[in-house]
């Protein structure tokens, strides 16, 4: 019995195909993680709206955990970039140039999912920054009211409140 293959398989094609599949998987993983971060940003905003400090703290911890995982996914993509013969900085936009405008469909779909996820996350982060700034300002105003602060002078300088929040000497 002849165990020889009836046709020759080009090992470089097999390697390229597996690298492309791994690249698409890496991009999909990054897109999923950005989706996770988007969900966390929404939960954080809900927690702020409900004065749920534990929820805010949980969202910060979750964000950190996902960011560490995202860093690992990006490291994996950089490794794949090197396998493709490129440097660390082969961005999602540069992928199309790398493939001479003929992005493999699985890579194109994964890259689009990553771009979409990045835009959605950017919007959520922008909203959360604004919400958190407003919450901090509201908290500051409330503290000023509690300690009897009169606010600021017309020149914008803080006026002395005449009181202390905590007197540790007594």
C-alpha cells in the first residue's frame, strides 16, 4: 500500500492559511473584549446614577481585568504580525494595505467588528467621562453645602467656610 499523498501540499500555503485564521481569531477576540468593556461602561454609568459605590468599584475592577486580557490579545496579534513578516505596528487599517487591498473575508469581517467595537467603546467612554465629571461636581457641591461653604468669591477664589468637616483634635 502506498502512503504517498496523491498531490503535493505547499507547506507555506498551509502556514499562511493558519496564520490568517489565527489573525482573524485574534481580531475577533479583541472585538469581543471591546464589547465587554462597552458593557462594563454602561454598568458603571448605571451604578453612578443609582449612587451604587460598590457597583462603581466592581466596574473599575472588571475594567482592569478586561484591559489585562485585551493586552494579552494585542500581544498575540503582534506575534502574528511578525509571522506575517510585519512589525508590531500593523494596525487594522494597515491590514488592507498588507494584503494589497484583497483582505481575506474572515480577516475583513473580524477587522470590521473590531473597528465597530472600538467606535462604540469610544462613545461610551466619552459619555462616562462626562457623567463622572458631573457626579464629582455634584458631590463637591454637596460637601460644600454640608460644611457651610459659601462657594467662591467673584474672582473665583474659594471663600473660607468657617467650619471643618472633621476635627481630629477633639
